[in-house]
């Protein structure tokens, strides 16, 4: 019988953190998800981008932001002059939360307890990468990074100071995909792009 993989005894690098996260049972989401999706990017990235959690595509691929929301984000980043390859891309929650519906798996928002349990991994990523600036995409990322769960309308487009550095809050790209009114979707995309342009200027 193959030996069970064991977590590293000590976490001394992002590679150790990734290996330990693959075995995470800090909350119940590990049971139904295919795998954990740890962050990726340059280990000294000046910019960290934090989404909510892996979606269906990310859960299968094991990489963040590779599905439809990732494509929206890629487009907004390119329009804002930001290079995705230069950023550490990750999520507030590392396992996909869903309910099965026939052959589909419907995304569910993580709750405050799941976000709090997964902060362990996000904090490690922040300690190792030490970005100059972090972008929180959507309410779950904003909660994980600032500790505050209040609504985003008044907070978007602004930088909040946190003990682990400045955090700019913006819309989650999947909001753009969910808006049924095309004008509202267009506006949310324009605002996300505007926020990313500000980030591009701040990082110079
Ligand atoms: N949505 C997220 O928040 N993160 C991903 O990685 C994909 C979709």
C-alpha cells in the first residue's frame, strides 16, 4: 500500500506551504473538492491578487483563475497594462465549495468560518511573497484580507491599510458574468479595469 503523503514538518517556503495545503482538512470543503488550489506566480511578486475560491475549472485544473472569471480578469488586466505573469494569483479559500445539480456543480459562497479557517494559508502566502500591494476581488477576499465583511459598494476602488500591507478592493470578475443587464455588466467591467489601472500606476 502506498504511503500517505505527509505534510512537511515545518513550513519554510511557498513550496512547503503548497505541499501542506494539498493535505488540508482545516474545514469540511476538502471532502468534496477535487484538490486544493494554492496560489501561483513569482515568489517575490510586487502584486498579489486574491479572489474568492476556485471555481469548477480551477478545481479540476488545480490552478487559480483559469476558467471564465479568469478570462474576464485577464482581459481587464491586459486593458489596464498589468502583466498577470508578474502577479501572485490566489484565493481567500483554497477548495471549491459547490452543490451538485445533475451533472453540474453550482458554486456556493464560502461562509465566514471557512474564510477564517483558510486564512492560515493566505497569511503564509502573504508572509512569503510580501507584495507591495494586494487586490481583493469581491467580498470574501475583502473579508479575508481586512477582517471586515461589510458591503463593497462604498469600499471599491479604495486602498485600505492592513497590518500586512495595503489592500485595494474591487469587484470580483464573476460579478460581471452574473449581471443579466448588459449595461450593468459593462459598468462593472469598466470599474474593475479602472481599479486595475490605478494599481498599475501605483506600482509604477
Ligand atoms: N473565481 C475565483 O475567485 N477564483 C478563481 O480562481 C476562479 C474563479
